[in-house]
């Protein structure tokens, strides 16, 4: 849900881009993974943060229960980096929105949260982060820090710390902030959408700004390169490299490009960031050969964005999947679910996978949908044009492979992207 709230700040699809793009002809040709696994087994109910309106965001409990109990087919999660260099599954670059303990949050002043130091994810080790109660602030549909609320309104508070028993089939450990490695090992056969999050600094310029104690902090891709590097390093390990059900995304094309450079064969599927998505819609710019899906909001400026990509831009015909990420309560209704499904999109990142799955069952929608995405909702050409890759530099013209890959630099070359740890961070 926070991803959708950042739309205006990040400008995923600007007003000018959308208005002008409507007049453009369909893309002549493009390259994408062949076959594209994200065009198979549609229509995916993708549990955004594990379905953060129904369970504590990005916890193992949310992820497990989304698959076991709430009908999700796929998981969406976010990664930030701990002080000791481990990829943590958490949406924000601070932990204070979702987690706490009674010692840290004694609630002395009703409706007032005490200022706490060291709430940055990258200020704490894995052990310190996993000592927190990641279900502390969850209430169904809310994470508001309301000290005046009845403790019973927080159904999972205290499970992590042993103050109350876990739900049947789960443990106290399911209410920690998990590592990405733990999640990958727990779900070896479940499609997973991994978003690289950005560290916020006082010098960040990439939007997503917040204010804390009168100081503004904004997304900083340059300081976040280490997160992309660590993700590529992990997914290059043999036990994960063979998976074809992972997709890496970010609002920042810089972070996607960095991950892509560090990634090794057979290469993880990608979804482009703000600039490359807009360039495709506005100027027919062919994205990277490993882009498998466009991930967009349902509507912008009165334009149904998924429909536009699928009909005007013929994304399916070009081999791309289209995923929708919801925009808060207005997009988590039966009417919205019907509109998303009828658009022909391949999946929805929903904050309420249980509600979405229930709607699908009520409407007898088969899972997976047997209809070929290349024939619905529009007919693709009988003989589509051969994919045309992005222009290669002169030295690469002799290569026979049309899906020429950007050069993957060595790990040593990535040193210029060290995290700017000395920038002033939000507390």
C-alpha cells in the first residue's frame, strides 16, 4: 500500500506521458524472456507484503497464511539491508511503523509515540531486528500507533515475545522480521516478487519523501546500490539461481540496472522502474531483454493504465505480463476486482488476498485461468513481428543472439557504489 501512496511523489506515469502516449502507435517490436514464466498460470493473486491489511506486514505469518489460508498464488515482498549485511524482508527503511516491544513502546502518553533512536533497519543487526515484535502495531487494515486503543485491538501483539500463544500451526518465530533467505527457503515453489527498497537520506532526490522532527528524508538510489548488489549475490547462489519464479522490481531504474549488472545467468526476470516504464509508454523504448512484466497502478488521470498497456501497447503480444498494484481502499472492492480481472492483466498485488480470492471463488473464476493471455482481451497478430532488441553498440553488432545482454560487471567494479553510510539518516 505504501508503494501506491508514493505514486505522486515518484511519478510512475506522469500526466504528460500518459496523455501523449494515447496517441502513439503500438510498439513495433520488443524483447522479453522467452518463454516468459510470468505469462503462465494467470490470474495471480499476489499477496502484497503478505496481504498487509489482513496480517502483519511482511512477517512469515503473513506470507505463510496468505498461501495456506487466504488463497494467494504468489507473494510480494520488500528488502532492506541490516547493519550486518543481511537482506531483511521489511517494507520501510525503518522498523517503527510495524514493530516494537513493550519496553520500547511503553505507551506513557495516550496517542503519542515516544521518540526512539536507532529505528533505521540498517542501524541494527539481524539479531536485534528479530528481537522486535513485528506484529506489535498491526490491527486489521491499520498500523496506527494509538496508545488509547484497547490492547485486544492488536490481535498479534505479544506472540513474538511469548506473552500470548500463536495461532494454531504457527510459532512465535513467524512474527519476527524475516531474512530473505528464510523466505526463499520456506517457499521454494511459490512465485515471489522482490522489490528493492531505497534508503532515505537528507540528500536523497528520488522522491518518496517523509519528514521526521522537521527534517526531510527522500529516497536515495546511490546509497541503496549495496541492497541491489547483495540481492544479486544471494540470487546467484546455486540453490536460487535455477528458479524461474522470481521477479525483481524497484521504483528506481538505477537499482534495477545495478541488480542486472551484478546478476548472473540464467538471469532473474525484471520489472522496470519509473523511467523505463514511462519510456515504454511514451516513446516505445524497448526495455531490457530480461524485463518480464510491467507493474502499474490501476488508474491515473482517469486512464485505465493496465488496459492501455494491453490494448494500445499490446504488451501481451510483445511477450510482457502486466501486474496491477492496488491503491488503497478504493481498489480493494468487488467492483475494482472485477475491473482488474476484465482488463486482461496477469495478476494483482493486493493488500487483501483473502478478500480477493473470495471474490474469485464467488464468481467461479478458474485458477489458473485456461485462457491464453495472447488472445484475451485482444487478438494478437497471427504472425507477430520478430522481437527487436534494443540497439547494440557497434562492437556488439557481430553477435548473433538477438537478446544481447548488458555487460555484467565484476563484483570489484561495484565498489564505486558503496552505501553512503555517513549521510544523516532519519531517526
